[in-house]
């Protein structure tokens, strides 16, 4: 016993002496500084909420079944999706024009904005390239085994939004997060398997990376036209399909470019399905009762208390209890209750430290919302209603 106490004492003494040493003789050139002014906050009202799915496989992916693009697109139209990214696996590289997702005559819709995307499928994991216009995916594919700085430069030249897919588990994203603009923090209807993805996201946010969290169903399988066409995976159609989960973006306009820009700027939330409530997250910086920023925005802290508001829009259950978990800098800050009603809302106050990088984000649990077109998804998402992107303070816009 005495020996243990002695050893612990030595360790503590060691920590103190190295801390003291560090403070006296070293100044970290990379330490956050006061920094200049931040870009102005965009309007909180001048825009439109658009919903969609960013990770869907059609028949042009070899691991998909019974899922022609026409089937995916007409389904998306029928459930009111505003945008869609069909993200087949590098299918149109190496001259394989027969499996070119975007030149398929079925790649068209009158109501759904169709993004140009592909799942970048590499030895070190998967990402989704997302673009408002056709780009040369062959170049991204060719550079996949090079150093990350080289890949990052090609990505920049292509002008695409690159997103890390299912970052933990099989085909985890084994690249630097410095070359991506967003991360798939909610993959498929099975919410519970995303815990590690959320942990990675919090690590990236806590280290100063302003990285948007997004969802993606990663659905592969459609309804067979005849019983003979059924595969061992056909059951998935009723459990995980377009919209499980649904990613909401507050776009400046109903255009492809606005959707991509919003995915980058982070005015984004994710809901269990297209009919589940949408999570809104706002803050009043000067206590005048008027909200000044929303999720994705980056503001300077003033040392005065900030009033935060979490609001659920859409189909909440009247009288039901919703749990709002507030995460501050990667740790649970508080757990609040909101009651479903005409306005389902809860507020909290905190004072983010002056000149210190801080972020707040929320996760909401409550009664599941039925999604009759994908009936088995409800059980897989459980009580998870939705999550917000962070509201940021003092993040370096030039990081
Ligand atoms: Zn994948
Ligand atoms: Zn996929």
C-alpha cells in the first residue's frame, strides 16, 4: 500500500514539474490567437429548408440489386425529397461508360435536384464526392493511393465537396480529415452503430476543424419487380432506403450549388426520416430576444451570456417528452426536456469564454415517427429523432 502511494506521488510530482517547465520556457507558435474579425453571419430567414439523401446506390453499383435510377428517383419524388445524391462506387471510371450514373437516361427529375456524386471507393476507405455539376471523377480515382496532400490538391482543383463516409468500422475513412468538407455522422437507419462516428466528429471539432456532420442511408436494394428477382438483400428495402436518415440544409436558394454550399457551411441537421421533426438550433448572442446565429455559424464570444434555442419543426407528438442532449466541446453539457406541442422548444444559457474556441451541438431523442414507405426503419432508428450541427465560437475561419 505504502509503495503505491509513493509511486502515485512521484507521478503527480513529475506532471507538476513538466507543466511548470512548459509554462516558463515554451510558447506554442500554433496556440489559438485572438484573430481578426469573422465573416458576417448570413440571414437566418432568407433561405429555404431542403431535405435529401446523400448516399444512395443504384444498379450502377455492383453490390446493389433491383435498384435502377428511375426507381430511386420516383421514390424520392413521392416522399417529397428536394435533393438527392446517387453515389455509385467509382462506376464510371476506366472507360466504363455503360455504367455512368449521370449519363443514364433515367438520371432526371422535375422536382428533385440531382447532385453529381460518386462513392470514392479506395483501399483506405470510402468518401463521397458531391458536386453541383459534372466533374472528372477519373482524376479523383487515379490519385487515391497518393499522399493526402496530393489528393487534397486534386480535390481542390476539381472544385468538389468531399465527404468522409462511415468513418468507423468496415471501410472506415483512413485519410486525413483535412481534405474533407463533411463527415457522415449518421449512416443508415441503424442509428446505434454511429457512436464511433460521432466520437470522431467531436475529436475533429474539438481540434478546431469546422466539419459539417451529415447523414446518408447507404441504401443499395430496391423492390424486386417479380418474386424471381428477389435477392438475399431484398429485405433491406423495407428497413433502409432513401431518407433513412434525411439530411436537411438551409439553402439560400433551391439550386444544386446552394445545396453543396450549405453542406460546406454547416447549416445542416439530420433527422431519422423525411417525416420526423427537423432540429433547429439557434442562439441569441446579445440577449435581445432575437436569434442571431444558427447551426453552422461561427461567432465571437463577448463574455456575456448567450441564450440558445432548440426547436423542433414538423411532426412532433403533442404532449410527448423529447430529450435534448447538449454537447459542448465533445462533452455532455446538459440534458433538457421539451414537450411536444404547437411549438416544441427548449432554451438554455451559457457564457462561452472570451477568445477560446468553443462549440455546442444537440441531439434529440423522443417518440419515433412512422415512415410507412420504409416501415421497418422505425425500429432501427429507435428513439433518435435528429441532431444538429454545431454553433461555433471563435473558430479560425482560415484554419
Ligand atoms: Zn461505403
Ligand atoms: Zn455506400
